[in-house]
C-alpha cells in the first residue's frame, strides 16, 4: 500500500504552539509528515534555519511520524523531487484565506498534481503567529502562551541586552 506523505512548509521563525497543533493533527491523518523549513529568507529571519529545525525537532520528538527538513527555492521543486503531492497549511481565520489561496493556486499552476490541504488549529491559537511572538519577546512580555519553554528560552537569549 502506498504511504501517504505530506509536506508542511513554512518559515517557522520560530515554531509556535499553533504550528505544533497543526503538526499533531496532520500526523493523525498522514503516514508521514515532513515539516519543511524555508531557507530562502533566512538572512532576514530571527533564527537560522538550523535553529528553527532544532526547535521543531524538540517540540515534536514524541510524534514518531513527523520528520523535520529544510528547503531552498520553490516548494514545488522540493515536493516534485520527492514525488510528494500533498502540502499542509494551517488556516487560522478568514484573513489567512487570500494569501493561502494565492499560494495554493500558484503552486497548483507550477505543479498540477499538487493538492494543498488546509487544517484548522485549536481555537486557542487562532490569534497566534510567529510575528506576534517575536514582538512580545522583543518587548519583554510573557511567552508561554505562544511557544514551548525551550523556544521561550532561546527568544530570551536573543533579546538579552
Ligand atoms: O510560514 P510562512 O512564511 O507563511 O510560509 C510560506 C511558505 C514558506 C510556505 C512559502 O513562502 C513558500 O513556499 N516559499 C517558497 C517559495 C515558493 O515556492 N513560493 C510559492 C510560489 S509564490
């Protein structure tokens, strides 16, 4: 029987409870989930791609069918090379839709066999994003609402004066 494999791509700068929630949901649907960290924009990111991968790895160590990888360039090229046709994206609210439609349809134009599967995180995380987490961290606020303890520690170190 063919194994159902899906790629969950993103910047994950850094991974949040919302991302982890999506990883758990995806792992219950697919035989294998590859979390693929985008490298392209790493120069402008807060954490290096390797740090982001390590944070994810620690966050999902208990989920046996989730793997962490990175990719450079187009997502469709990464997926085609591995003969994977399913991508996962999290959908928090209607405000995500426009960007996600654009992304999904562009990817479909480039790789017609590709399907994007949207999963909803828990309602607890609909307001959560890496951007807000970075801002709260920069301004010294509490972070346990958004990220696991090991990521919170790394954020504190990053913004330590
Ligand atoms: O976490 P993000 O930043 O919302 O994730 C966006 C991501 C990484 C999925 C998207 O930017 C992406 O796939 N980038 C790689 C380049 C690419 O394939 N772009 C799609 C055509 S516009």
